[in-house]
C-alpha cells in the first residue's frame, strides 16, 4: 500500500506536466496558434520567463546553501563517460557522419529547463530548484560547445561555426546572464525593492506554462516511422543510461547527499532539448532525426521520469 501511495504521489507530479504538453500540441493542431506563434512561445520562455525563474530561485538562498563542488564533479564526470560511451557505440550503426553526429547530440542534450524544473519544483521544492538552476548554468556552456564541435566534426563539408559567434552566444545567453547576476546577488546578499520583486514573481510565474506549451506546440510526427531503430536507441541512452550513470557517480563515487543526487538524476532523465533541433538545422546536421527524437523521448519520458521519481523515493 505504501508503494501504491508513492506511485500515486509521483503521478500527481508528472501527469499535469505532460497533460499541459499535450495541450500545447492540441492548440497548434487545431490552429488556435500558428507556426510563428510557436517560435514566439519558445523565445518568450527562453529569453524572459525562464531567466526570471532562475534568478529568483537562486537569490532566495545564500550561495553556500546551494553550491556544491560534489555536484559539479558528478555532472561533468557523467557527461564525460556517457558521451564517450555513446560515441563509441554509435559505430555499431551503419549511418553517415551527419546522422552519427545527430545521434550523439540527441543522446546527451537534455531538456532540463523546460521539463525538469516543473517536476523538481513539485517534487522537491524551492531549494532544489535553486540547486538545479546552478547545475544548468554549469552545463549550458558545455552543451553549446560540445554540440557545435560534434556537428562540425560530423559535417566537415559544411561551413563550421566561428569562434567569435560561439563566444558571443555564450556570454549573451539569457540563462547564463540570469544565473551570473543571481550568484552575485546571492553571494553579496543583496536585496531587491518590493515592486521589482513583484514584477519578477509575475514573470517567473508564467515560465512553466509557456515552456510546456511550447514543447507540445513544436511537435511534428512526420519522421518517426523511418527512424524507429535509431530513436529507440536514443531514447534508451537518454532516459535510462544517462541517469543511471549519474546515479552511480552520485551515490557510489562522489557520494553526494540523497537530496542532491535526486536533483541530478531528474535533470539527466529528461528528454531531448528543443535547442538541439534548432542547432541541428543551423549546422546542417540530420535535423529530421533530432525532430523525431524530440517527439519520441518526450512521449516516453512521461513513463521513465515517473519511474525515476518512484525509484529515487524508494532507495
């Protein structure tokens, strides 16, 4: 009975998230919003709503309460081992170099901000959200750099990314800016005037809804059938293998607290990030595979994330 109660509690956390994603798909399918509006939703979520949520989540705590060297060791070690493993295993598939690069990127790029944050807030509260924001801040530069390097190496015949553009993209990324500012405010224990805090509360309040609706509205089911073998492989890598490696590093190697372990595992158990698809198109990689992986991993994650939440409560 206790296990059943825990399962019901987990479903109360995850079910609303994926219902809102499905609603996003429904409103675009019915033509309530058009293709252009989906782009606007994505930009609004990434440039305004989520940075505001990041900023407020971190500034509500002292930096010492949320920063942990152990967490940083876990996330980078997980990435290093996982990406190397996936790259080596990719040679078991007879695919061209562009598809191989897309396969590797689809396996490690996680939709932490749009999917994990609503779940972490519901399951673990504000302190967990602040820690998750810091983790994402450390991973965003690595995500961008690794994605561009992989796409560039797998698309040697196409135009590569300029270093200046890469650097500019990093220092102007709204999520990174929000986290850097928040760290400074948190470290020096600076306060904000009540009216400013009120405005930021309103803006951050729309972050979850906009992010989830934009994911659903972005779905296109055109290429799923043609790539089912590769998509199954990507889904296993992303939703099972990656969080397993994170769990092992968290629990047995760096031995962080169970609270920190749970946050890390949920962040690494999320489906493919929408940004990976956008970058695949920009760098002339296999965007069709990324698009299909976005749909497949998001749908399957409704089950796997629920499973991870239940597992983490039992261990």
